[in-house]
C-alpha cells in the first residue's frame, strides 16, 4: 500500500505499536504535575449532606457488592425500571459474559429475555407518574433570544408523532435510521422515536463531510435519513441538506439507495424554495409529522436488542460501528448519570455535547431523561456571541449541573475571568469534564473561577465503546485531585497491565484495561465481530483494552494519560491518524502522508501531517490549502490538520514501517530527543525533516 504501516493489523504488530507509544507516552501535564503535588480538594459539609454517596467507605461497600455480586447489584437497580416482561434469572444470574478470546467468542449479555423499551422508561413512565408538566428541554438557540421550552408530556407527544410517521414509512424493529441533524430538540426526539418503535438509530455528527456520511450510510444501510435544511453555528450558516444530497448520491452509486429524506425546515436564511429537492425522496418534516397522532404504541424489545449504532475512529481502517443494546445500556446510562452528578429531582442539567457523539447519547438524551431531569439543549457554541454565553445560559435557566469538555474550558479561560464573573452562576452545584485528560491548570480555573470553589468537578473517563462512565468521582464521596478521574464506577474493574498483559498492583502505570463486563459495554461492531475481538480483546488476553494509558497512585486514583494507539483526541473529537492520512493521499499530488498528534494549548492535541508529494511537484501554499481541504471534504472541518510539514522522505525502518516516535518528536519540536535512529533505512531523512520544520 501507499501508507507505510499497512501490516499493522497483525496482533503482534498492534502490540509492538502500542509498546512503542508507551515508552514516550503523551503524558501531558496531568501526570507530570500530579507526581509532585497531592493537593486534595474536598467537598463542603453542606454539599456532602445532599450527597447520594457521602464517604469513600460507603462507596467501598457498594463497590464491593457490585463486583462480587454484579447480578444482584445491577438486578436491584434494573428492577426500578419498567419491564413489560421481567428479565429472567437463570442459575442466579442476570448476565453472561466471555471477554477472554482464549475461551472462545467474546459475548456479553445483560437481562436477556427481559422486555422493555428505553423511550417508555425515559418519557411515558414519568408522565404516568404525574411529571408530565415538568420541563424536559429548555432549548436555547444559537442566537440570543431564540429559545423554546418542552415539557415531558410535549416531548412524548412529539416523539409519538415522529414514531408514527416512521412507522408509516415502513420502518420496523431492527431497521437502521440515519440522523444527520443540528442540536434542535428534534434531534434527541428523533433518537427517542426510533427507540420507541425498536428501530436502530445511527446519529452522524452534522460536522462530518458528505464522504463520511456516505460511508456510514453504506455500512448500516438505512432506508430513511432525518436531517435539517441548515444550521447556524456561531455566525456561520451551513447548508446541511446539500451535504446530505451529496452523500445520498454517493450512496446510490455505491449500491445503497435511501428512500426517504425527512428534512426539518430550520427556518434560517436558506428558504424552502432555495433548497435542492428531489421529489419522491425528500419531504419536509413540518408537512408530515405535526399532523400525526400524538399517541404511539411502544414496541417492546428484548434487553439485548440493538438500540443504536455510533461510528467512532480506531487506529486503523474505516470507522467502527459501535453497537449498543437496550437493557444494560439503559440501566448503566441512568445509574452513572445519577451518581456521577449527584443528581436530585430539582436539578437543572446542562451538557454542552452534541448528540453526534456518545456523550450526547448517554448524557444528553438517555441518562438525564431516564432520571426525569430538566435539561438545557443548546444549539450554539460556547463563545458566541461572546465568551460569557455559557454563564448567561447558566443564569437564565438556573443550571445546577454543567458538563463540558476541557477544550471548551481552556478556550474560555483564554478570555479571562471577566466574562465569567459578569454572571452570578450561584445556581451551579456540580461541574463535569469529559473527552480528554483535563490539565490541572484548566481544572483549577474551572473549580475556582467558574465554580467559585463551591462545586465538585466530576472528571468522567469513558468511551463510545463503554456506553457510560467508567472512572469518575462521585461528588461528595471522596476528595478530588485536579487532573485525576479518581475511582472506578460501581461494577467496573479496571486493570493496569504491562506489555505482557500482566496486571500491575498498587502504584503503577501501564495500559488501561477492564477485567469483567459491565452492563453498558458495547456488544459488537456492526457487521464485524472479528474486528471487535481483534481491537478490544486480543491485544491483552483476558481483558477489554481501552486504548488509553494510565497511572494509578497510592490512593488508588487513576490518572489518564491519553491514547497509546494511533488515535488522537482533538478538542475532544476522536480522530484516527490513519483516516487523516488516507484523506491526504486522496489528493492527486500526495504520494504519502504520516499524521501524528502534538500538544495544543486549546484543542488538547493538534493534527500534524508529514506529507510527501509526488516527484517533481513543488511545495506551495496553494497545495497546502488543497491538502487541508482534502481532509475537510473527506472527514470534516474538525479534522483539518493544523500543520502540513513537507517531507521529501519519511523515517522508515528497513521493513518499511514508519517510525512515528521520531515524527512525534519533530512535531513537538523536541529535536534533541528523536532518540535512536540507527534502525532507519535512511537516516538522512531525519535531518532533512528537521531542516524543513516551519517551512
Ligand atoms: C477517548 C474516548 C467519552 C465521551 C467523549 C469521548 C479520552 C474521554 C476522558 C477523561 C481522559 C478521556 C480517552 C478515551 N477521554 N474522557 N475524562 N480523561 N481521557 O468519547 O470519542 O469515544 O473517546 O477519549 O482517550 O479513550 P470517545
């Protein structure tokens, strides 16, 4: 192949690759700082009085039961949900698992044989309990002054109308439905409507390009796609329908035709009459949905029936369709939400994530609604029209729990304290962080300036694959250390292992794995169970492998140190370097590309691309732009490289493997630390690259 590491799929080389990464692991300041200072931040007495779990001892006791008797622990919690048919107990068990590839096929099931519906549990259950008039969504538009309020009863009615429409189009249990929408209330409503009728939603973040959307459509083959005419993000208007049209044409050419494109008229600058339209396929949401019945029969599904697919990036190849099922995910999303945010019925919750990512599934849609929470759904971006927007919204709705990503915190931090202090924020009680390691300085600013030192910070470590929080504080239960996600959630058994899959004990560092199944874990990768086993269970036999490195300190606290595979985390968006490389080489002038991450002040990691052009092609600014545009159109704007570094040659071993370790050192300008280069086929390449830095 054109890329140097095409042999990466063999297990031995996956392990070898991880091993290389660990030695010079991207520690960030989280680890470096934590070693020196052990300042522990305790919650106030007042906070602890309302804590669901108020001491580490109480947690230890609950945790012990959760790992010694997972069926009893989760069975008790699951019983508090509505089951059309109660999950059966077989030989005292409610779940079965094999996560050890040496013992056969990896398979995990929870509450199998039980029948339920997550939409019913998220909406109907609360309405029937008399909470119909409680606000479910405070929708806040991109522009100041544009907002709407929806109660549980109203959300349920809208969900039913859309579900009825989907049924009228022939959507049945098990069918995939693609969703490519901005953060309108209709986006979580669409997810719930699918769940109501047993359809499998596949939400694609509306920042992905037509090419990426097309690939996802081709993989899960939906017959219907839900979208919106346009979206305004900050000051920019993006015509989503055009992107969908493009993707649908590609899908048809690729062999899959999507029959219906239901388009929400977002009433923006792009008017109906100016929207490209294909009669017979395209239909305006407002023309067909509001006229539907406001009641819709629930489709009862097995606990192990698929709830959704969500595509995510890996270190190699095309995106993986992570598959989550219904029962275990429901119980897990709800329970983690409740405990990690110390949720109470009078809270107003705000998660800034987009439903296009797992956070928007578990902690914007399902987790909070399953708890009957009132929440803010925000269409816009944190710094529009200015850096005070978030705190203005916090005051407007009296938000008590605020959950965002370190990249947003760092970017707001740059605008100083004034935009924060201008607003009262006195309603805030708990702050959350997700997506990447939070550096202690951002943690402290968040705690001191945003939270006035009053609000515990839940730094939640988890992944698309885990379905819900894995390592997270339970606010009020134990002291926090800035930069540490602290302790495992109930039922989660982390293991820090070395390159020989040996579990480490006590204070240690290594690869973060998990020893046993938990209810929210993914069950397979769409259409590729082999890849599921190879990626997550084969590298360290007997364990689920997260792809992250971590350290455990003397108090048992976990400190995440970042990915140890070729996945980079840019502004909390997970991007496979292989995907960026393949986008770059799709440009006709590009012969080869190698992409690595580098520390970036705001984004956490930036994208640094080494590009080798075809012979005799001259470097130019124009070409640089064209290469960046190739990535924008293949993946999406969020994956655009920050740096293109011209590379006459790449540092390769004699067997042709690119030594990324060297590229990472060049990217981070640690030129005296490139290390041993004697195994390179051509050692002069390194000096050549160093000379071209910044050119
Ligand atoms: C990767 C998963 C989970 C929702 C958002 C991202 C990194 C996530 C943390 C955290 C350190 C974190 C890991 C993980 N990550 N949260 N609190 N501390 N790292 O989901 O796109 O599946 O990415 O994000 O590297 O493997 P995702």
